């Protein structure tokens, strides 16, 4: 009986420690969402460079990182084949770091098509998401860090 009485506090203490320091928090990769909402080629280039620099910095430290670039509003042109001023840089980033997710706001894409009165093409490296703003909110709720170049 004495052993059970002594074991119970130790078990409770062990559970509390496990809850305070969950293993997945220590081993999970870091996560970064990069927000592009500017049509400026320099801003777009900076976003792509930020992604590569973060990946390389984390690799040197023996860590991994998940990165998603989300484009909306005027920045949506970064992932539109007919409009992007940085097509080669987008392709190079995707080739070098294929795990970087590139997301284009479907609302912004539709507005851009309407404004240009043309059928436009999303670059094959990117994907459409229903709303860029909602995608960013979802990622931030999952504790992704936010960067806006």
C-alpha cells in the first residue's frame, strides 16, 4: 500500500512535466509564412530570398523549417505566368527547395483576370487557395511565424 501512495505523486508529477514540455514541440520543424501583397519586383525577390535564407540558416543549425509563401492583392502577380516579374526566381526556388509551398489567393486571381479582361495562368509551382488572408490566418492560428518583406 505504501508503494502505491508514493507512486501516485510521482506519476502525477511525470504527467505534469510531460504536459509542460511536450515532445512534439521540441522536434517539430519551425514554420514560416511569408506574405507577398506588393506588385513590386524587389519585394517579390526579397520574399523568395527570405525563404531560401531561412532554409539554409536552419539547415546549418541542423534544423528543418516549413515555409509557405502566400500572395494576395497586388502581390498575386508573383505567381501568375503572364504577369510575374520574377518567373525565373520562382522556378529556381521551387527547383532548389521543392517543399516550399507557394499559394495564390483565388479571390485576387479572379479580380486580376477581371481587371485585365484576360484568361490568366497560375504558375505550375503555385497553387490556388480560396483566400490568401484566410490562409495566413489559418497558419498563424497553427503558430506559424509571419514575415512580410
